[in-house]
C-alpha cells in the first residue's frame, strides 16, 4: 500500500463529542444575541418607567407645595384694597374706581402706570412684562379721581 494514505473515519463518539462542544456554543451565542436585544428593550422600558416616576414625584412635590408646573406659572401681584382714606374715614370698595399699578425697571428713575379696574379684582398677572428686575407699587383711585399714596415698592425679578 504505497502512495495511498488511509484516512481514519471519525468515530461516532468523536462526532457526538464535537456536537456536545459545538451545539451549546451555537445556542449560547444565539441566546446572547436574543438576550442583548431583550436587554435593550428592557433598558428602554426601565428608562421610561424611571422618567415617569421622576415626573410624578416632581408633580407631587409641586402639588404639596401648592405650586403649578413651570410652564403655567405667571408671577402675580396681589394687594388688599384700603378700608380707610388717608384722613381716617371709611373707604368702601364701591367708592374705589380703579387701582393704578406703578412699575419701573430698578435701574430706571421714572415709573409707568397701568389702570386696573376694581371689577378685575385685586390681582394682576405680570405676563406682559419682559424679563428684568422691576419695582411695583399700587394706589387706589376713588370715584372722584383722588389717588392714595403708593404702597411700598415690591421688587420682582422676572426671568
């Protein structure tokens, strides 16, 4: 038998042994890929759940503190109508024609005024003002046009 090499055939036990090593490796690799995709989806779900929990916690805290979400919060001036005139006599709300809201940027000297009818109440939302550092004060004007002294100035920083 010269020139002919005899090949030995793998035995059944060798094939079985190879399959025992190879098959788990294939299953493990495919399982890892499936686990990786599942892990990405689970991570995205966990992130969404976490964000929802954070949003709910912030909302709950704002409700506890009596605050509104930032998108809807508008600074508002509030004041009480005077009950007496400067001479000490009684002043009824029906005697008041309007309130005047005086304002200026703090670095300015001159005040500007806005008329605010009594029918609108004793609050004024500052949504028409641009950002800046303001000083506000309020007066009451009676039906005869007499104006009270200005209230103490209230500083308001609008951002």
